[in-house]
C-alpha cells in the first residue's frame, strides 16, 4: 500500500472520490382527469404523496409553470394545503382551490339577511359591534366555538362594512 503526501494531505489510493451529483430532474406531471385544465385539491395531494419530499418544490413549480398551469395558486397556498392535510383535514378529489386565502366568515347566501339586520343600526360604532356579533353568530352556526366577548379583527369588520354599504 502506497501512501503519498500531496499538499500537506495524506492521500490513500483505496479512497474513492465522491462523484458530483447530477441535477435531479422531475418527471412531467400527469394531466388532470376529466378533461379539466387544473387539478382539484384532492387530486393534487394524491399525486404529490408519491413524490419524495426533497423533490416536491420542483414538482410544484413545474405544475405551476405556464407550460402546464395545473396548479393555479401560489407556492405558499400549496404548502398551507400540505400542512392542513397533514393535520387531518380532508380534501375532496375535485375540490376547487381557494383563490383568495381563507374561506369567508359569512357565506354569500347569508349576506343579504345580515344586511337587513344592519339597516336598523345607527352610527359607525353600533354597526361595527353588530357586524362583530353577526360574524360570531355565523361561526357558531358553522359549529365553531367562539369565546364569550371575542372581538373580531378590525380589518375583517371594516371589510364587511364596505360590503354591506355597497348592498
């Protein structure tokens, strides 16, 4: 066995040098089922569970690319869906993507009923308190437990004030 010294380093002839890894490539994603142009959330999660975690980001970016366009939302939304799925939330196979963040606090079908309740109120402070109460009632109706005396975020209340003012 011959050991030589090269640049203050002992070199062993039996030691094999590691080869540089080639850039990993991701296969093209399969087209959405049912002649659609986008995946549903459940369909997307079903495909991604077969992709190794270290290649998920590349696969998501490829699905979002203009060439495919199968995922219409941002990468942040995709990772939020991954987190919710790992927390146990169930998504339907063809469920639509949430394009504007979180689901609305008050459903569109209930907005008109709530607008009638607000017609009786006078003054900005009273309207804000009434909207706060309406949002908490809606959460209770959906089965969410609201704390007694909870105050909803001011931005949310102001957004609903603008919606009700335009009705």
